[in-house]
C-alpha cells in the first residue's frame, strides 16, 4: 500500500511536466492546427531562463577592500556580488537562494516574446502548408534552438538548486499512519505539483470564463464559423501561442531543481509529450492533462524494482506500449473528438 | 534499355558514372595542395555517401510517393545493423549472409511497425512511427542488452564462434570479406600530385546502390508506384475506385524498411559494429532531411541529398578556427576576427546547428529540394521554356 | 427486381430520426433520382448505400448481395461507382494517369503487387484509357495536370474515371451543385450522352429540379427521412404531396 502511494507521488512531478507540455501542444494544435515539434525546445528554453537568472544574480565585480592590503602593500580586492551591493547581504543571499522561483517573473516576458516571435516569424507562414512541412520546419527549429543553447551553455547538465527551505523531504507515511520513512517525498516536488495544478487551473479558467477564452474555444471547435462572425481570430491565436509557450516555459523553469537542465531535455520531453497528446486525444485539453498524469504515474510504477526485475527496462518503454495499445483500441485517444485530424 | 524509358536510363547512367568514378570525382585536388581538405575521396566517407544514399532512396519510396512521413526509419537501419553483426559473429565473415539477414530482419520488423502505424494516417502516423523508433532505441540501449550490448554497442570479439569461418586470424579479428576480397582492401593510384583510392568495400556498396536505384526507378514507373502516388493525391477517390489502400501502404512501408535494413547491413559490412544511437530519432530526422533536401518524390534527389549532407557534415566537422583564419586571412584583421566569430558556431561541433538551419531553409524556401531548385535555375536560362509546364513542375521526377 | 434494393432502412443519430423505414427500388438501366428538401435524409441514405454509414435497421441489396458492412473499395468492386459533389480526382497526377488507375482497379482488383512492370507496357490499360479519354473528348488534355483543369473538365474527368470501370450502378451526389447554368446544362448533356451510349443504371441525388426533370425516368421524393412517393417525372410534377413537402420548406 505505502509502495503504491509512493509511486503515485513519484509519478506526479513527471506527470505534471508531461501535462503542462501536452496542454500547450494541444492548445497550439487545436487553435492553429499546427503540429509544433519545437514545443519541447520551448520547455528547455524556460529551464535555461532559470539557469540564466541564477548566473546573472551571481555576477560580481572586484572592489577594493578599504581595510586590507595584500603582502605587497597593494590594496586588496574582493569580489562583491551586485545583488549584495544593491540589496544588502541578507536580502542578496535570499534572492540568490530563491533564484528558481524568481525566474518565473524573469521567464514570463521572455517566453511570451519567444512565442510571439516564433508564431509571427515562422509558424504563421505554415498554416496552409501540409502537416508534414509543419513537422519538418518546427523539427528544424527545435534542432537550431537546442544547438544554440548548447553553444552558450555547454553540453553538461547545469545543477540549479531549489531554495534552501524546499530542499528537504517530507515524510508522508507518518501522516497517513505508516512507519517513518516509508513514504518520503521531496518538498520541491510537492511545490512543482501544486504549481502545475495552479497553472492548469489558470489556463482552463482563462478559456472558460473570459470572452477571449470563449472565442478561442469556439475557434478550436470550428474555425471557419468564427471567422465568418468577423472576429479576428488570427490575432487571438497568436496570443494563444504565446500563452502556450509561456506554460511550457514555466514548466521548464520550475523543473530545473528536479532534473538539472541540459540542452537535449526538450527533445526528450517532446517525444513523450506527443505520445501523451495522442493518448489523451488530439485536440482535447482535459485529455492532455489526464493522460499526462496517468502516463507519468504509470511510468513511475513501471520503475518499481518489482516490475523491472520482472521485465527489465519496462520503465523505458511502458509509455510507448500504452500509446500503441490505446491507439489501436481507441484510435481517437482517451478523450478525443471525432473529426480532429482525421483526413 | 533494361525496361526503362530513355530519360530514366540516362539517369541510371549518371548514377552509375557518379558512383563508379567517385574516387576521381571526389578527389579533384592534389594531396599536398591547400584545397586537399575538400577532397572526399577516401573510402570511409565514400562508403557513407552511398550507404546513406540507399537509405534515402528507400525512404523516398515511402515519403516521396505516398506522402506518409515516417519519423522512425532509423529503427530499421539499426535493427538491420544488429542482425548483420550477429551474422558476422556467429556464421561467417562473408558479408553476403549478413546483408541478406539485415534486409530480412528489417523487413519483418517493418511489417510489425507498419501494420500498427498504418492504422492511422497523417500526423498520427508520424507520431506512431516516432514512438516505435524511440521504443526500439530504449530497447536496444538497455532492455535487450544481451542482444545489443547496450550502451557500448555490439562488436566482434576474439572468441566469436563463427560456424562457417575462423574465429581468429593470427590473434586478431578477421576482416569482413566478400568471397575472400576483404572489405578493407584498397588500391591507391598515384598520378602526379593526385592520389585516388579504390576500395573493395566502397565498390560493393556502390554496386548495391546502383541496383537499389534501378529497382527504385522500376517501382516509380510501375502500376504499384502509380497507386502510391494516388494515395498521396486523394485517398478518398482511391478507395471509391475500388482500391484497398492498406496493402499498398504496407508494401511501400516494408519495401522502404528493407532498403533501410540493406543500408544497415552494408554499414556493418564496412565496419562491423552496431550501436543504439543509430536508431535515435535525430537519425530518422537526418534521412528525412536528405530526402527533402534532394527533392522528395524525385528519383535522383535522395541520392544527391545524402551525398550533400554527408559531404558537408564531413567538411564542416573538420574546419576549426585556425582553418577559418587561414581562409579569411586576406581580410583586414578586425574584419577577419568578426567573420571568424560569426562563422564559428556553425563549424566543427556546430554542424548540427547548420543542419537544423538548413532543414528550416529548405522547407521554407525550397520545398521541392535541390532538384526543383536546379530546374528553376535551369528554367531561368532557358527563356524559351513554355510557361505552362505545370505538370513537370509538380512532378520533378526526372 | 431492381438492381439496387433498399428495404426498411432506418438510421438514428441520437434522438434524431434521419431515415425511417426507407424502401427504394432502382431498376436496371434506368435513371433514378432521389429528391427532397434539405434535411430530408438524402445524404444519409447515400452514405448508407456506399458503406460510409451502417443503418440501424433494414437491408441494402445490390445485384443480389448485401452491401452493409462492406468497405468503400469492396462496394466499388461490386460494381458501384460514385461521383462526388465536388469532383474527387487525383489532382497531383496527369489526366491520363487519372483514367488509368480505375482501369487497373477494374482489371487487377483491390490490390495487386505489380511493382516491377512498367505502366507504359500495360498496353491494354493504355489503350482503354486512350479510348475513354477520346470518348469524353479530353484526349488533347491527356498530359495536363488534373489539378489544373477547369471545374467542368474536372467533373468530366471524374465521370470518365467512373465510366471506365463499367459500373453497373453510377451514384451521383448533386453533380451540379454550385455550378453556373451553362455548366449545369453541359453536365446534363454529358450524362444524357453517357446514358445513350451504353447500358448503365444511374442514381442521382439532386436538389436542382431542372436537372432531375431533364434526366430522371423515375423519381423518389424523400421528406423527413421517409419516401413520400415514387413515380415518373410527369406524375411527380403535379403531385400534391410533393408540392406540400417543398412548399413546407419554402414557408420556413
């Protein structure tokens, strides 16, 4: 029982990331009708926003120390962090410690800009082109983005720790009446899960309760009719793309303490997120979220020692197997609508 | 000739000439000249040209004719490679059984993958093939380690049983051979400052490429090829014309999977090892790029695309900043540094960046690939060409 | 005995009765039209005939065999060809290739692996295709790109593709929808020619009364999912029930 609970918890953080990326993919697909292979790269750029901010915060400049001289009698220089200089030692230390959550603020304008430039500069020209072309051009873009990041940040993963307070683990087992240490769960993963829930709720709320969201939903259902109403749907779709980019980017920012970001994390997550979208049902937002969490949890179950000793490596292929089975038995996915991408 | 139209026969002759004379064509510069770095006439690289050419020709039969974009074709090449290495380990160092088994195993694997993936079309098909390829990669990388030797990759060893051959020759692993002719055997022809290398392995691959190309022409011009183009054009009309799409698609998928297996088998014959990274989706993406760059749906395009990409991969990877400074040395110092700085990210290890950009540029500006680009340029020079040749424009199959 | 017999066919979509107890009998070598106001169930009926939909009740027999549950290509191989509202042709291929494909399908069945033979060496196919193009006066356009044809020519080509299969039954789904008067008249003439030159059964689903009355030998009027009457054009013209159905629609 406790083992099962633990696996469910373990699956939540990966599931959250899948759900958030798949949500963005579905939004873009549903609104623009574009299959975006560069969406994983957006997730990766988000993660590197966090890396960049923590590097910016640790910028320093040498400053002469008034009291000391070195043994030659020259004035002694110390590296002084700009943050410390500006905000004082305590606040400076706090800001550096909290660089990952702060990176959210830093990332939002960047991700919106990335989404906007991508849509207006490239994707816009591919609405009328075949899906194969869309896949190919965004695939090329994904390679370019990933190589640019590799050029500037190197090929190795860059550890980006969570704030001090979240670095420990929480003993869930005691809370639920199990033995101590039966179910321990890192605080940051709880934060990530909560963050994902907030983000998902925000997106759904936005689509459900604002006029803007209503138009977008109508557009997803039937683009032509909405166009006939004289509503400039394209402009809204651009904004939707930026929002989707933002969601993926923030998912990336917050994921950095769980897995140190590297340049190919985007590709790794993209393939799985596509599988998630297909399993959830192309064009279904709740389907994407549901399938994201389901597959995340399933993957973590498959990684249990019991399972891996039974079928070695099952954790590596379980998602693909499930996807194949789902597509063969329910071709439209778990919650897919009829007529989406059928021709 | 050989059952081909004159036009196609000419094309075949061009490919024969290109492959057979490659050691000359690819080594235009004397060995000791500064331009020698642009020579590509050494066996290893020439083998890669033709092997990836075969891979791309096969991919084009699927993508170029039917429009179904598979993102997992590297899996078939990988599976073929593993099968080939096992044949060399267990049976004989003669490459014929290895290559045959590569083709057969890749064919069988593509029947399974194709049967499942072809239940859906369009983007679903692409994602399904991608999922299969990634799954194969994961299987090869970790799960099936006894068969694939996991991360390290499958290699020959000094104690392979080799039922029909010898385990060791003088304490070393014997080289793959074709009825006694070692794949590694080369003959160097020195003419003045030039040196041309004729390698057995290369010529075996080149002959196979010519045969593969000939078969592709026959398929393109056959009723079967016509049906595949009909699939691309209008599936609805096709089924209301009494044609069953599925077996046609599956046949095309398996044929192109077998081509990939053939390429994998040849790779192993040239260099007997197989690794999981051959199956990764970036590898699948590469063959897509080769096909598109050359011109999907055209006969010669994929061969050109494969050569183009492999050539520039080789050249770009060799260039470093020192070379760049040499090249741009004629410029004023400041400007030279700026130019080197700008070019730097794209060379050496930056080849993938160049590849990605190339991918985007081709899809955006030249969806018909090099062949179409060539025709456009040709059209500019031939002013008298009729303006309404829309049929030839849409089908640059020559 | 008709060549196409529809018996007691019913189809529901949720609470909506799209077809209710439809009986229809298309006699061999006649032109049979199915007319009716919008929403009368014409398209649903057609989709039941070609295997796109499976009715909840009843049977559809063609030439003594049931078509229900069969795939579109199987139904075509039984001898039913279909002309679409907007011409469905192979736009990327040449006119000549467009005509060759159905001839191959007729000769070789739903699938045949002939991957090595050259198309140009299939002399019987080439000759049949040339004859067919000559028949519909499109021989001079044989190497044109089908997608670049005018709409009228596309329609002509689609008919040719259907005819070269020598179908026992040709289904036409609003063949003149959205056409200008002149094009409509051309299509009528083409259909008349076809009818006159060979034994063929046609079943036309049509909205345009002008087309129906110029071609049909028998007419079935469908309203609210059930056939109101079935009769000759002369009798249909003055039939009170028909007037009511159409006036009912007009009064909306």
